[in-house]
C-alpha cells in the first residue's frame, strides 16, 4: 500500500474518531435507564464511526511503528476535538488551550518528520 494511502487511512481514522465523540456529546445521554436515549440516531452513528475508526486504526498500526503512530493519532484527535467543539458545539478555546494545541501540533510535526 502506498504511503499516501496509508496516511489517508490515518486521517480517516482520526476523523471518524473525532466525529464519533462530537455525536456522543450531541446525543447527551443523561439517563442510563432510558432505552430511547441509547437508540438515538447520533449515538448509533457514533458507535458505527467508532467501529470504523477501530478498523482503520488496526490497519494503520500494522503499517507504522506503534511508538510513532499512536501518539501522533492521539495528538491529532485532541486537536481535532478541540476544533470540532468550537465549530459544532459552540465551545470556546482560551489562550492556554490554544497554546496546548500549538504544542501538540509541533509534537505531531516532529513525530511525522521521523516517519
């Protein structure tokens, strides 16, 4: 598999994971005993996206050293969730969160250079 295709798998796994987390937040299950809240469309789509993310991650882990790709993907998910939270949930980012995201992005760049 080409390197470009492998990096596309990484991006897809990260996007699926990020979208799943946003949908879980949207589903807002507050009553664990309410079956209807567990069967909401956002939550069911989130479960499907997590499953897809898991499968893609397994493919990615087979192609990269774990010590490289796991921290890279975790950092990318952290940044993506922060950005998605602003865009889709109306949350705000303070200066310290933005600084943290910059540090994560710099770390991802250093990790990616070693690939």
